[in-house]
């Protein structure tokens, strides 16, 4: 969703080509021009909500002003309201049917509403007008996307190559000497290392004609290779498959899940179960994501940790103008059953996790983000070795910036600081991870 939205934003301003770069001609003077210039100034500065409010008031006084209608449509589009742009650009074309830019904006609005037949007609009119090559390529991209969405089967994917610097990959405690009663235990000091990672995700969707029902298959693989501490190398595979239901303002998927995790090329964990995910649109720019996942976990190297794991979570996704806030709360309970009763309780835990992330689009291709995640983990039984209950508090703070190189390519630079506090000294640590990644979508 994010990548397609970024792609659509590229079409908002087409500059430097005769009629495409000319300002929309005003249709009035005096008070109308003052209202128009004020709304346009707010729009150009990225204050889309204020621009929409000002232009809406101006429209009530000057409904036949082309510029007011045009920029009202563009401001509303940026706010995720696609019905208002349709009405605004239709009025523009009634006043001046020759404005090809208005046809382009109208086509984009119908496209976002899912009214592809009308969108295709207006896109074709734009192509027939002989637009400059960059505009033609982008319009053809929209038409191709509509063709793909109308197919029964569709495939999407993403490949990411990452380079990372990790100050504490083994999450060693901040002090190397851990006290156990009257004895001291040397666990070693923090040791910096670098790693490369490769992530590949592929998604296949089938949707029956004239039906909200479909089927989704997904595969994800993640591989991490450390420069020096090769015993930390990780290979992860996740497969998911199941039915989907797509409604006007909701998408629901129920899938069977199978996961494998290897450490240093030895089988470490195998999991199987079910997951349910839903995305519900409350308003054009407020969505709610909900999820549940139930898994049976088999730890090959630690049979006493075999367990049942349940995760429940959800939260809002709120967008306005160039801003997006994503928040989520998760609760996880893992009940071990693979050892004796004492060992099982020592491995069983409950985890509460809360996270919030803020994304800001700085330009058509440049974005930044900041996020915070908090975890509270409590184990069911006192740790016999330390003769105390274990409670962990973990904070992750992240900052990042991303640049879209082309329509399908993106580079991202990020830094994450982790600070963990625990009732057991062994599990108190800090960590800095700096990452540079290059991704391509297909």
C-alpha cells in the first residue's frame, strides 16, 4: 500500500511541458482571486488540510472558479478523500473541457476509488492528447496496474539487501561479571560485529470474478550472515496460505502458517499454526489493523521449550497530508509443555508490546520516520539459578530516512537503540544497530 501511494504521489505535479506546466486559468477577479491564491499558497506549502478548508469556503462563494475547484480537488486527494476530487475535477471540465491536466487528476481520483472503467477512459483521453514521455509512461503504468488487478491471478514481491553494524549481537549484559550468590560468573564483554542480510517476500493472490472471495499465498525468507561471529547466522522461512475476503472497506485473510528457523545452518525452531489478519477502513485516512496468531513451536535444540504460542494485537493507521502514524498493541502468551512442570513454567511467559511509528513524506521521493517500541515480559516461575522472578523491560528507539531512486527501487538508512532492563542482571543490555538497505519491488 505504501509503495503504491508513493507512486501515485509522483503524478501530482507535472512540470515543464507546455499545457502541463501552465497554471490552471482563473475564472474570476477580486475576492475570488484572493481566495484562490490563499488556498494555492497553503497547498504549495504542504498544508493540505488548511488548503482544503480555505478552498472549500472559497468554493461556496465562487463555485465557477476553475482554480479554486482544481486545487480543492488536489488538496482533498492528498487527504485521502477521493470523492471530493471527482466532483471538483468534473466541474473544472464542465467549465473548460480542454484542460488535460484536470482529466489526469480526475482519472487518478477514479482509480483510487476503484472505478476503473471510468478511470481508464480518462487515462486514454490523456494519452490521446499526446502528453510528454514521462507523463505517458506514468499513465501507461496506471493502465497496466488496472490490467493486473482485473486478472484472476496476481503476483507481487520485494527483495531487500541490507548491511548492518551491531554493537552487541550476542546481547551480552552491560557488565561482564554476573553475581550468583557468593560466586561471580564471567559472561564476556560486548563485541561489535557487522552482517549482511537478504530478505525476499513473494505474494500470490487469486480473486474469483465478481466475488469478494479469493485466496492468498505468501512466502518470506530472511537470511543474516555475520562477518566474524558466524555461529549467529540465521536462516528463516515463512509460508502462509488461505482464503481472503475483500469488502468495500475491509480486507480479511485467514491463513495456515508454517515457519522454519535455523541458526548456524542447524535447525533451531519449527512452528505451525493459523493467523487471522484484517484491515478495516474507518474513514478515507483512518484504518484499523487487527491480527491473531496461534502457533505450536518445536525447539529442536531445547525440547523442554516446546510450546503453544498465542498473539493478539491491533491498532490504528492514521494519515493526513504527508504524515502517517501507526500504533499497535500486542499481547503474547507462550505456554511451554516439553519438560517437567518446573522447567515448563520457567520457559512459559507473557509479553505485552506497544509501538508507535511516525512517517513523514518530505518530498515526492524522500521520507523519514521515527518509532518507539516497548516490551514487558514476565515469566511464570522464579528462575532457580538466580532464585528470583524474571521481568524484562525493553525499549527500542529508531530513526530512519528513505529515498526512492526509481518507481521500484528504494534505499533506506536507519539506526536503532535498544535498552533492556531486567530483574536478573544477566538480561540487562544495550545495543546500537545501524542499517543501510536497498530494496526493489516487483
